[in-house]
């Protein structure tokens, strides 16, 4: 695997082969992994409750994982399996209970979140009835785990690109950005998932492709030479194992087109659920008592309901002022081709088969500086 960076993007002195850098930086890590595996006779990752194993786990670097697609997402599962396999990290997971893919950086206020433990082999895991930003904020607060700040936060693997303006909608990217807000370095991992083409095996391959970058980041964070205030968005091409290499890129203008479509009431699950609840309530009342007053009350409740369900104003025409108009719409995200074909952009790099690594800062005025810091990190890694 090679790294490609155009000369007009960074100074020539900063151009380097990132993959070779990561491989060279992690030779020691791999040797350490092999020695630990031999020492523990393949039992270092077993959940047998042995005190010696617990003590060894406490000495490992802590990594926190989250995602946008929920605790049961195959992308998250593949990443957990890959990280615990070599027994180098103390892996913790705090992820949404359900799919929060397009939740952006929303947080839950004035509501109580439910947190439940989840069985994930080799990791300590919790599911949260909130957003990815909620999960990371809670995990780093000290209220859930015994530690306050892990070495690294990783969000993913997301089943879909986070290139361009998609990052503003992405729950996965928001999880990584929340970590950066809390002062913890983070990565957002995304696979350029294509419907009817990609499979779960591609997610496992994507996790393997990202491991060298994760190993190098953890080692240099602990050494104090990793760029400060940096979030790396890593977008993996559709066929991870045949990628052309890692390429440091800039954020493109790529975005999804928002398409709102009118929908009928029978396509709105919550509406059907509401009506079924009302019907079941009436049945229960009838079964509990044959009192005429109760039956009359139920009939009056139905007669007073004057909601008019329509698909659009044009179809409905004019309404009586006593009636309440209710409409249903569904949002669909449609892929929109980017007109900018600059090879240095994240979208173009991924489409061309590269693994796009895009640095982000919390401050737009520091974005160019972050690009330089990341490049300096790569150069420093290559020198050793």
C-alpha cells in the first residue's frame, strides 16, 4: 500500500509514503503482541475472571469505541474483534442502542438516558438510549467508566462515506468530534458502502486496513508526539483490501441531496401504532366493564377526533377551521455527484480507490495548521 499526496497540496518535503511509515512504526508493536500472546499461551483475551489477567488488562492503553449505527452494527462488531484479537488494548464500547446514523451532533437534554451492559467478547460494552455524541460525552464524564480519558476514541466503522458535507449529518463523525471537544484524540472510520455490492466481509477487511494507523496513533499519543487537537476522518474504498494506498486529503464539497416525499398515513409507522393503541384501549375498556357510561365515553372520544390525514395540501383543498390537518413526509438522502474533480479531495480519493485520511480541527482558522501538523507527524514517524 502506498500513500499519494499531490505537490500542490503540501510542500514536497512533507510528501511521504504513509503506509510504509505505519508498517515501520508498528514493527515493535507487532513483536510486543507476539511475545504477549506466547506468554499468556493464547489466553490473554479470555474472560475467565482471573485476577492476573485483570491486572494485565489495566496496564493496556484504553481505547473507547462508539458508532452511529447502533451497538449491533456489523461495522462496530468487526472493529471490536480486530482490536481485541492482538490483546494490545483495553477496549471499551459505549454506543447507541439503535441506529442514529444521521443524528448529527445532537445531544439529549431534559430526558433520562437508559444505559445497559452488553456482551461483547473481549470488550466492556454499554448501549445507550441516546445519540453518538451522548455516548462519548457520557463515557468521558467519569460517571460510567472508572477512567475519565482513554488514549484514543474511535467512531465506526460507518457503513457509508463521511466525505465532504456528509460529516455535518453523520452521527459517527459527531461521536469523534465530541471526543475532540473533550480533549481526546479521535478517529472516524467509514467504509464507502454500496448497496447490493458491499458485504460484512468488507467491514472486516476495512478494520484490518485501519489497524496500522490505529497502532501508530496510540503509540505516538502515549509518546506525546501525535498532533494535538486533531481528528482524522478515514474513508475506506468499496474494496478495502485492493485499495491503492493511503492519501492525505482535504474536505470536499460532496453532499447528499435531501429529498422530501409526501407519504400516506399507512406508510407512517407511528401513526398506525397510535391508532392501534386507541383501538386496543377501547377493547380493554369494554372487556373490563359493560357499564354503558364507559362505552359511551369511548364512543364520544372517537366522535370528537376530527384529524384529517392527507398527503399534500394540493390534494386536500380547503378545510373547515374546526379540523386539524395532519400530513406525513419521508426524507431520503440521494447521492449527488461532485463537480469538483480535484484529486486532493476526500471524495475523489475514495472513488479512485484510495483510503482518504482527512485531518480536522475544531477551529476553521487552524485547519491549514492541522494539515501541516499531521504531515509533520508522518515525516517524524518515517525518520525513526
